[in-house]
């Protein structure tokens, strides 16, 4: 694992998430639930988040298809930039679990953790270069005041080299975390992952 970062209640440590409500037993799940768990995430059959959401398999299917397309589709905005936006939105929304996951993914893809330290410390001043700073600023604005976004916000992204398709990817990545964070924050809580072995 990379350097452990703990700041303002956030961490890049691996966390689990415990649902406050009953989850579906994967051994007794319906065929539709099994199918949706299989396409959602490699660990969906052991994570409370998916085992709770699969109570409504049609909605989880749509959520997972959208999430996977937004975060993992080839081309467009670099994966590290999508993870940075997700990290910033999660930090602003106070979602400790999502922030830890996307801090780790950013570190894996960017091969550094300096920006994660900055986001945990104060997202409003984070970013190691003009591109990162623009992505961070846009992600914060999308989270705190989406009704106020206008042409100047889009131009600021173009000014640091983001073409239209990357701006759309950034908007999708930041927006889906408004949804993901609210599910996580209102259905359960993070806890330190149990060590294997």
C-alpha cells in the first residue's frame, strides 16, 4: 500500500462499508439479483453496498451500467482525472468511504499521492498544475453550486486543454458521485477493513 494519509477525518486506507439495513444473502438471491451482482462489480457478492442495493435489481443494473460506462470507458478524459473529480466530490460531500476508494485509485493511476494530501487538507486549494486545479475547481462548483455553472466554467476547462468530450466525461464523473455519495452516506457507514491472514 502507498503512504497512509489521514487528514480531516479522511483517509486513503482501505475501508469497508456496513449497511444499516438488511442486505440480500448472496446464497439465496434470485437469478436476476445474481445476474446484476455479477455485472456490477467484482466484489459485489461480498460488499454490503451492492447486497443492499440489489433489493431493487433493475435500479442497481442501471446504476452499475451508468457507473461503469462513466468511470471505465476507454478514451476521453484520463482515468486519473475521473478519479480526481470523484475524490473531490466525495471530499466535499463528506463521504469518507468514497473518498478513500477514489484516493487509492487516483494514486494507482497517477503514481503519486501529493494531490490526495491536498484534497484531504483543503480541496479548494488542491491541484499540482493548472489542469488539476481546473478539474478540482469545476468538481467543487458542480458539487456546491451546480445551478451557477456557466460558459466561463466550461471555458476555464478548455483553457487548460480539455476538449468537449473530456469536459462531458468530467461532468458525468462528478455528477454520478452526487448520487453515489448520498447512497453511501444515508444507508450505512464506513469502517476500517478487516485485515486478512
